[in-house]
C-alpha cells in the first residue's frame, strides 16, 4: 500500500503477527530508471533479511523500464515482481497505468513479458475490470494466458473503488477460469478480508491458493495471527511505541518526515477509554518525542492500575 507498507511498518506487523509473504509499497518503474529518481525510492525498496520472502510491487507503463527494474529487483534479492494493474487513483489511471492498463490490454501483456526478462517470478495485482464486473471473463483470461506465477484479484471494478462489498460471489467462476486456462498460476483474492481467520475460511470454501490483506491491517495490526484474540490497550500502545522507535531508526538513515506517520495512529489508538482524546492530541504532535510524552501522560492517567 502506498506510503504504508515500508520496512518500518512491515517490522511492526511482523512483531504483531507475520504474514507468509510481504509486498512492498507501490514503486514507480519510471523513477527507478531515472538517474536521480532512483534515490527517491531507497526507503520504498529497503528490506531486511528477516522480511523475506518479499515481493517488489511496481507500477508504470513502459516495458523497457519494467525489464530494467526486474533485473534490479533480482539483484537486490527480491523473491518476485508484482505488477500493479489495479490502482484506481485518478492520477495513475488517467495516464493508463495501474487500473488504466485494464483498458490497454496490449500494453499489459508487453509489460508482463518484458518483466520476465529479470529472471524473477512475475505476478499481477488487478481488479475485475474497469466498470462492469462481467469484464473479468475477458480481462482475467488474458492475464492468465501470460504464464504468470500468481494472479491477485481485488474483487471490485475500478469504478467501484471500495464503495461496494467485494464480489466474493464471483470467486467460484474465477477459480474455474484459472483452472481451465492456467492451473499452475496461483490465485489470490483480495477485498474485505479483515484477518487470517476469514481468509482461511475463503481458502477452505473456494479452494483458492491464498488471500491478500491490505486495508484490514488498519483495523487490526494483529490481523495475521494464527488464532484471533483480544488485545489490551497496553499491547496496542506498546506496539505503537515500537513503531515510533523503528521510525526514528530509519529516519536517521533516509530523513523521512514525521507528518506521514500520523496516518498510522488510528491503528493503535482505538476502542478504549480515552482513545479519542489521545488520538486528537497525537495528531497535533510534530515529533516522536512529543508523541511519546503524550503516551506517557495517557498511560499514567488511564493504565497505571491496569
């Protein structure tokens, strides 16, 4: 996820409950091949050995860029290359990238084939179609014919964004399509999957190969734990402090600003007494030091006897 799944947050998730495989945040292939642009991607592509297996999630629309980036990702030690063909953001779509590739099938095919030159398994993350859910029949068939390692499908169209429920009812038909066209391609589903337990239910019910959890992590940082359980305010705040510590360590290396960190506060500060006021206060902070001071004050007031 954009500006979310960097190495800092992946380590936070790992401390809570590690998934089977990580994907990097949205990484621009055009920037990667630019002499100056590549430096801006350092924080996006940084990973550590304990995060493996990890897959580079890339976007763009230039086959030559994809070939070059695929080779670079192989040299860096990534386990695979995942091509984004599903992002509905207007500034991505209008340039024919992300979900815009659904309307440019010839380019989509070219990107996949050139990405394979890097020697890594190539996968695709996409949606059912542009506007009509029935588009999946032609669109997914085309992708499955490209001999990709994995096809991850967000079970909504581009125009649906996340405004409607994911179309789980289409999973059996999509799986049948996969079985007929490319039985060796793994099938991963995405959309409205809040945790590992629901994901496992879908795998057991429909026989897909896996599930991908994205936005669900914002509601539960422990989404990947094997057995779901309740977590105390202290556990959530301790995990938040761990996030702050990791942020400081990495900010010293790449100079990342503090402000984007605020988007994570709602993950930890929720559903307990005083959470709303604490979150409001944290949104006014300008540094990790200020955030820790607020946490100290809050814990002394609300959790001292816990």
